[in-house]
C-alpha cells in the first residue's frame, strides 16, 4: 500500500481484520505517513500489521519484531478454532 491510496477505517476489535482486502493492512510507519498529511487521523487509535512480540524461553527472554501482515502470527491464528490468538 502506498501513501497515495486512501486509508480506510474499519471500526471494531482486531477481528475486524477479516473485512480487509489481503495485503492492505498498514504498518505503523504507513499509518504515521498518512497522519502527516491527514491530521484528522492523529487522535485515532489503530491496530497495525506490524508490532513486537516477547516470549520467555528456557530461562531467557526473546524479543522479535513483526514486520508485515504476512509474518504476523497473531493475524495468522486470529480465527483458529482451537487456540485462537484473539481468544
């Protein structure tokens, strides 16, 4: 998605993700670019396609970055019938 495409706001919790066209969920960087030119977005809260994840493993902690919609395990397993990332 480029900054020239209009941003579409879908109301709801993260399960509203199902209403998006595949590969159009914006990253935080893309949302912030849109906020620079559309100031009405400045006070709107967004879920973004990217983020951070933290997990304790074998006595140490692991922090990793989720850089895209396709690599986001929360989105990948959002609608699983067992062990849903939303539930």
